[in-house]
C-alpha cells in the first residue's frame, strides 16, 4: 500500500473529529481538495507579471537595494516573513531579511490612503531572519532560521530597540503564532525532523520568562489527540531541543504558522502539508496534503508561509512550485489566488493583510534574478475585493 492510500485511510478515519473550534466554526470533513475559487480564474499577467483574478490590482512597494518610494531608506535583501500592524489612521508592514549575520527586519509605514509615509529598520545584526509572528500587544517576533537561533521582539513603529527572547528556545526557528485564549505562543522549526513547540510565558504579554513545551504524538499519526511535554533544556546545547523528548512528534520542515479562533494552522514544506492543531480539544489533523489530491492535480506545492482572514480563508505561499499564493477556503477548497511569472528562482514570502483586510502584502524573495543579495527581492501590494 503506497503513502497516498495509507494517508487517505488514516485521514478518513479521523475526519469526523474536526470540531466547531476549527475554521471559524465550520466543520472540515476532509483535507482540502482542488476546486473553483471565490474570485474566479486567474487573468493574463499584469504589468508587474502577476496573474490575478478580475477586480484585483498590484503595485510594487519596494525592491531590495533600492530606496523605498518617497523615502531615503534602502529596502533590505531577501525579504521574508511579514505582518501588518495598525498605526494611527494608517498601518505598518514589517518584513524580515533572510540574510546571514546582518539579517534583521525593516518596516514600511502607510497613510490611510495607502501612500508610503516612511521606511526604516527595526532590527539589525541578527542571523537569517526567516519568518516570525505578530503579538496581540502589537510587536513583531522575528525568528532566526539557524541552529540555536533566537527570537527577537521588535516594535514596528521603531519606538524601542529590539529585545532578545532566548527563553523561547534556541533552535532553527521559523514562524510564531500567538494564542491569546490559552496565552501561549506556537513555534515551528525548520528541520527535516523538526518539532512543533509552544512557549508558555509566566505573564501573558511578557516573553522574557516562561517554559517551552513540545507537541507529542505517535510518529505516524496524522489525525488524533496529542499531548505536550516540557523541553528540559530550552538552550538546545549540546542536545538540540527536538531530540530531548522521546515522545515528541517530528515534522518535515516546519514553515508558516497562523492562529485563528481555537486553531493553529502550520505548514511543513518537506511533505507539502497544512496541519490544523485544534487547541480546544488538543488534537492534530490535516487541512491539506498534496498526497491526498488526485495525482498531478495538486495546485499547492512548495508549501511555506501562511496567513488568514477574518472570514476564515487561508492564504498559503509557495517556495517553488509554480510561484503561487493559494487560497484554502473554510469549505475545504484549495485554489490559486495569484501567480508570479518569471520568478522560478525565487520563493513567495511574508503574506499579510492590512488591518482592514483590503490589501495583501507579500514578497518575491529573489525576484526574477534569483539572487538573495543585490536588487533581487521585490515586495508587492495587492488591492481588491477580498471577502471578509
């Protein structure tokens, strides 16, 4: 029996377990399957080389190594994970830089009409800042994707210097997602045998102290209950955190992470999966797996960064694949939302919606050049009739 058949049988057995806490109250009967999206087919590429549905438009916000329009700030190399934050009557988009030694993160501030008001650095001198996550108190967690990597808490408005949060664990960090209901922060690990963690701060809103736990379940489980156990040594040396708890479940390359109303969605690039952790009932399920799609029909591969909307739609970026952002609806339909042409040597990173949900930001990390340094990276804004 091949992997596809085994997975179908396993998932079918656990499908009924999806509860009302998942997907904003909508029960998911099975992992998402291809189907028509809510916005229709993609049109011919626009002037920026992006295929979008009718009614949507794109603009370039910044290019690596060049001044952000209307400012003197040079946009960073290799833009990666990002998020948006309210700022007065406008908003701020922050973006990591996945570059060794100088990494860090930058921010672009927008006025209410979308005009760029300023651009500036909020973190510097760190190492391969890949993804991260926003906190409910308005800070950005920037994560280092290196062995013994750290988490840095940053202030998008630049009002405070970034602060290291090593109590959140030293490992190959990828993304973070805050769960204000259980007052924990979920963390992914970008290793072929990485783990899924949660940080429990001693005081919610203060990430300086607390404990790290790892999700535990049978190695072959794709649907079912899970438990959490403390990681004995969060510093990960000499024994990496992922190897300290024998019952820990390992995932093939943890990537994006997004929390919404009782569910933490996270992705794994090695097996092209989107996982759903039901925090209410402490169980794990599959929201998408390309092995569960008819052969050759999977629209989403190279699964990477993830974000969501207030209406429950998930937007999943591709690292490779055919350079798309795919939409997964609460009804369990997966479909392309946009496609970049001529960016085959790049990856899509940092998808994030403006606070009002009308604009989507993301980057092509290496653009059409395929280069992490120089003028390769491009950061975009998509405007249109997004459903809420």
